[in-house]
C-alpha cells in the first residue's frame, strides 16, 4: 500500500519534462480519445499538449443516476502525460485500483490514487450521471502544486511527470460507491447496521448474543465481481465498532475515503481476521465480520477506544481488487529486528494499524 507518509524524503522534487516545442496544441486539441466507458481509453496524440488551469469535457454522458453533493462515487481513471504521451497510471491495469471521490468535497490524499485524483476530482460535480466519461486537462504544477515540495513529489517523479507538463485525465464515473450484488439475510449473531443518509453509521448490538470467540463472517450482499485472491490489494469502505461501544472506533463511510489494504499473504497490511474473512469473496460484496481478539489486536489496547482483548465488529464493502506490485526489499538497519506485515504510519487507524503478532501469516 503506497501511503504518502512513507515515501522518500521531501528533498526529492519533480524534474521538469516540459519545454519548448513548435508542434504543440492546447488541451484536448492535442489528442483524440476513443473507446467505451468501462475500458481503458485509446489515446491518439496529434502533438505535444499544453495545459494550465483545469478544463473538463464530458466525452460520454452516462444513463445512470444524477450525482448529488456528498455522493461518494467510484472512479476508474487513466492519467497520461501530454509531453511524453506516456500513460503514467491506468486504474484498469491488473496492478492498479480505482479511487473514491466525494462530490463537492476536498480530501487530503493518503495514497497514490488519492494524490493523482486531485487532478480531476473537483471536476466531478452534482448533476453529472453515473456511467459518464470525463476528460480533464490541467498543468501538473496546478494539479499537484501544493505537493511538489513534499514527500509526494517523489511519487510523481517516479511516474515520469514533470512540474511543467500538461496532463490528461480520462475519468469514468463507474458507480456510487457501495455493495453491488444480491442481498442475503443477516444471521442471529450479527448486530444491526444503523444508517445515516443511506450509509452505515453505527452498529446496534441490542439483543445480540455474546461473541462466540470465533471468526464469524456474514455476507449481507454477495458481489458479482472477481474473487479476491490472497495477497491482492483491495479498495474498501468500512466501519468498526466493539460491543458496548457508544460509537464506531473508526469509519471511512462518512469521509468518503476508501482503504487500500493488502489482504492475505506475507505482506498483509490488516489484522488477520480481515484477511481470513475477505479472501475468497467477490468484489461488490458487503460483509459483517466478528473478529476474536486472537485474530485482531490480542491483549494490546488500541488507543482509548479499543481495550485489550476486544472482539471487533466490522462492516466492509469490497469495492475493487488488484494484484499487488512487488515491494522493494527494505534497506538493512544495524541492530534492527525483522518484522512481518506492514508497519503502521503515524496516526494510522484500524484495521490497518498494528496487527496481532501473527497477522501477516495464514494458518
């Protein structure tokens, strides 16, 4: 998982790729975009593209529901550099994820896809329809200007994006983020999901039996997408709460931000209960998980809201899945002990915070 807080030092800045060229055109005059919504677009370049302030055009208007302010939508997107004509990022690729955009709301980027979505997110507006394809042109200095002097600059440089380049985003509004599939009845052990504006807001444990001590997984919506494989990275929305908790200890629904996490395998970045519950389920599923302490945080308290030996309950929507790119081997550190799984970033929240000691291995 590419968290911005774990990137290279801020001293790494973007190198300028752009420069003078007599064969240039502004914005969409430099390229022809074709192909159906739902597939990676075909780009036919005519010349070097220049771009400044964001300019957006609806290439294909969808026939889905009209978006409202604060809707959270899942977006597949392609980013191409107008100077090099190279595709820097394509969420349709096997090792890439789509991203979530909350209509009419800014977000602080936490991942690579969050960062790249800054180039087009504010062009997804109320009134546009699900199923639409947008093309957005913008200068890299404007799209990422607030981050060019930060750690994120190394990510952009790694994608061969210069600080004077014209950028092209082709964004498909795939769906309002949420489960997609066949609903199934909840079992007796499952707490009731309390919703606010159609989104999970808390769990009601009234009448729910005491935790069984085992991992329990209830599929509330069985998705229709590909099955999640061990070691893949998923994009998920989630809410977590403990029995007796007055409110969730963590939730991504309200802020409209997805969690990108590796599930299963030696590089798992979540507690073991998540990996065991989610691997093998299809994308589009909504599940409710009861995680016993031995598959969660064990005898380690997590802040003030999760005491030691807590049973954890999660609602999880599996929104996307992708193969995880190989991770570089960490540089050796004198005297440092090896660790398994992902190291949490400062301020990280569950379920991607420090797992139990066996969280990165499978039984």
